[in-house]
């Protein structure tokens, strides 16, 4: 999930651990079929997504040199189709998801992007001012599926 923001921050234990001004807030979840290739493709899509107004049309964070705040968010894969209690079975376990979220950040940095982050697995408070509003669900690779 990516949002165009004028400001965003993530706080852990009352300490701001990641903060940006104008740029993108990206909530990143991982599922069972994801791998480093998926993480790199997602980073490229985040960085090159043309959702900012430019003089000759829409431009990307890459075009404008804007930062990205990446926050791990396993709850993006909640299954809420049955009952009132979400199931987390589609979310990759932490030991699989954490290196993938790290790879998204690493690939963004390799592309020259300034990246701020939350803290994987921590109880975080995320704040943002959405511009537009503009929030999009980004998917790369195959649709997510449950493990056999």
C-alpha cells in the first residue's frame, strides 16, 4: 500500500524512528510466495510509480528525488471473509517477511532513494498527511496464495 504524503512518521516507544516530508508512505506486507525478486520489483514499482503532478503530466518519486517511508505491515494480508476475527494465514511469518521488507528498502536505496523505516515487529504508531488523497494497493508477481 503506498500513499502520496506531505509528511509521515513512525513512532516506537514514544520515539520517532522514521520520518519524511513530501514523498511516499509505503506499508509493505509479505506473503508465502514472495521472494527477493518480488521485493525488488515492488521497490522499483514504488520508486517509479507516476502519481505526483509534474509540469508535463504525472511523475514519480524517482523523477522528483522524493523519499519513501517503509513500514512493515503484515496485517495487509488479513483474511476477513469469515466471521469477525481476522485470520493471518496469508501473511508470511516474521523470519520470512523481515528479510523481504529489508530487501525492499535496500533496493530503494540502490536506486538512489532516501529511505526511512519503522521497526520490524514493533508496536508502531504511524502518522501521515495524505496528499490528494492518493493511496494505492500495489501488487507484483503472482496473486498471493496459501501454503499447501
